[in-house]
C-alpha cells in the first residue's frame, strides 16, 4: 500500500512525540501548503508558527518543552540552545520551583525570526558543549550550569544550595562535584546584592520577532 503524506508526517513527528516543524517537513519534500491544508482539515494542529502537532496524538508531560525547542530551531533557528534555569532544575527534579514560563537559553547573537510565545522566557548566553546535556531527549543545561544560572538570575543562595543537595542525593552529582559547586555558590553569592523578596522577573526577548 503506497505511503500517504500523513504517513510521512507521522514518521517525522514520532521522534518528537507528535510534533514536527515546517522546516523538517520541507527537508522531507513536504511543502508548507500541505501542512496548512492538513491543519485546515483537522489532521494537524498548528501549535506556534512553524510548529505542528498531529491531531489527537497523545501528549506527554514533556510536550511543551519539546514544542519550545522546536519553535526556537524552526526556520533556520540557532542549534546551540538548551532548556535552562528553573526549567532545567524542574526537569532534573532538584527543585520545588514551578516556573510559569519555559526557560530557554540561546546564543547571544541568535536572531529568532519567529515571535516568542508568551509562555517562553528567553535567556542569552553562548553555551559550550560542556554546558549542554541531554535529558529525556531534550537539550538541557547541565546540573552545575543550571544551578549557577538560577543563582545569578534570582540571588537565591538557599535555592542553589538545596538544588546541590538534591542533585547529590539523586546521583546527578558526585561528592567532589557537589563540593566544588558549593564553593562556587559561596564565592558568587558574596558578590551579588540581594533582590527584593528574592524574586527575579523575566520578560520575553524583545528581539524575538
């Protein structure tokens, strides 16, 4: 039986739990007009610009994070990106933080050609390969990088120290790594002035359009 366009799309989307980008579809020979037509027929759902989901595909708890990564990479977007800050701590299970937006770090020079969704908070930094790991198939800043990023963004030494303890208990850090990270937290916190109530408000990246 010959394969249909929907069969091809399903194969592309399986890797990302039912999500795919128009960029991936074009690379497979599927034009944007086909995606638009399938969305109009209810076979696909348009999540954000350039990102589609197969309708009725069962979403898992990581769906929004996968969508965030695909959104940033769509239409020639940057490759060296990672879920970061409180979002990374949440994914690792080493913080009680429940951020209202998905935190994503992109290169400082990256030009995001698509409007940033309101539920995404963009941070800019040039991450090295040593700063980025993989967690359940998603690019995520390493435990150490994530903890230090949260400390610098929030000035919450208590959160940073608790995250180190949780990571050590879960086996995400060894004793030497935890000790080194605690020293870094002490040095860094002595240079930081506290923010009111320990809160840090992020805004969407104004350059993302």
